[in-house]
C-alpha cells in the first residue's frame, strides 16, 4: 500500500470496501464505504481504530511495514461497532505487546467480543491525556454517537480530531483521501447525508451534546472513521452536522406514496405538479421502488413531507408501514406533514396512516385528501388544489 500521511508521522492506514452490498446488512452501499484507521509514529506508537475484519488482507502488514520493527504500543478504540473493532483480536495476535485504550464502557463491550487479559487494557477517563512523545492524545466521551461507549481522540500538537462515526459518510476514498482534493458536493455530500440520517440521526440530541463538548477546541483537521478527511475546510462538515443535528430543514417537499394499481400514484403526481407550479422543489418516491435509505435522506433534508397510501388488508400498504416505522425510529423533526390516499370501499389506508402518524408523535397539517375509486382529473381538480393550498400555507 502507498504511504499516505495526514501530517508528519500520522499515517492513514484505512481501506475501501467495495464488496459489501449493505452496511449493517441494511443500508445500500452503491459507492462502497471506507473504514478509516490511523497510525501515529512517535516515541510510543498508536493505532487509532481498526477496520472491518475480512475487508483487507494487507492491513496488518501495512502497519508493520510503517512501524519498521518498532512496537505498536497502543490501540485506541474510539468505538466498538465491528466495522471498526472486529480486527482487534488480529491486532493483538500480530502485536501481542499492544495495550488497548478505551473508556469503561468500551471495556465492557470489549470483554463481550474478545478474550483479552486485563493487563492488556488501559481504561481512560473523559479528557484524560496520553503522551506519545511529540504527539499528545486526549480522549473525549461522546456517548451514543453512535453507541454508548463512543469517544473521540484529539491530537493536540496537530489539532487533529479523530472523530470516529461523527462527520463520517458512505463512499470509498478514490484517489485522494482529503476534502480539498475531492469534489465534496458532487461525490460525497449526499452519501454523508444518507449516512447521517440512516445511522446517526436518531442520536441527534447526543450529537448536539458532543458539539457542546468540543466548543472552543481548536480543530485544524477532522479525521473520521468513514469518508473524507477534512483538512482544507473542516468548518464545512461542522456546519453541515450542526444543521442536521438541529433538524434544520431546507425548502422543498418529499412525496412518498404506496400504490397498487396507480390511483394513489396519480394523486402523488397531481399533488407534486401543483407544488411544482408554486415554485416548490419536489422529490417523489414510490415506497415500493425507492430504498428506505434514500427516502430517509430526503425526508431529513426537506421541510415538507406528504405521505400517501392505498388501502391494503384494512390497513395502509405494508411498504408505507415500513417507511413509517423507519421514520419513527430515526425521528426527524420540524416537518410539515400531510397525507392522502385512495380506496375502494372503506378508506382504511388513510385512516391507519393517520393513526400511525399520531402514535409516532407527529402532527398532520390540514385535512387528508382521500379519493374513492379512480383518481380522475375531475375528482382531483378541486380537492387537490385546496389540499395543496392548505399544506403550502404551513410550509
Ligand atoms: Fe462506523 Fe457505528 O460504526
């Protein structure tokens, strides 16, 4: 592997994973994912996080090559989710002298996965320092970003924040690993939003606490566990995360609908065209076609949400129920939400969608739009116009 330096004596030893189809066996990876890991060479040598087991056969040899016969003194474990930790056993096997550094919570989880002797473990407290020589590390607990044991590691001499999942994103690092040598907006921003809304967004309150904790800390570089390393403009990713964790929405409306024979789809398109005619940006998803990962990303981003369903077995369509369940889990806020749907005899779809939304603790704006039978132009003409008028007033 080529030697890639963040700074003198801080090496990138992460890898790309283009083989895995689903992250956490749930979220699609059309552009792959990187597992970022870092080696600091100093009087004492430290590895910060590992990679997912099986994602690269050369990882340990690469580290050994960079160490040039010197020992690996510390393995800093910022996070125990296996995409970063499942190589811990292999690292210990290869470098038996290494001490594993984590907090109390880390070590509880560590013991559940690995048979590691207590003498190989160093437990650090919040803000505790570890002196490597030139480089000084401090550890800062940011629980639930995105597991209870998660912490970040700050290297004081270079003002580098090893931020783990925070500020990470999907997408492999092709060529340069740095933000200032990539087109972030074109190649990474959406994948970062998708990662945030799918993985981290549920814990936005805890992300806010992490932000508060890092207030006043000089940060010249952000080195997360997934995605680009921010050395050119770390303020950009801080700004994006601040917006997302505070549920600040952009103007626009997501329409997501479930339709069996096209009537609810007709309604979705009609509503979309009325919104578009008012100059409002619209993103429309057929819930049976779009992956919930993409729908959640759009829902996280935009202020308006219009959900539509046909009736199905005296309920809403099962794919709409799946989307609603995911929305409930990640809990986006500050949305203007309305619903619509079609049916043939008793309107159970819209009724069950309305009651599910109430259970989710979200509010429905205006009166739901319902059509029996064919969603013809004649039926939609006036009813959809007033539905959209009412919705737009709240946007
Ligand atoms: Fe990248 Fe929570 O693991």
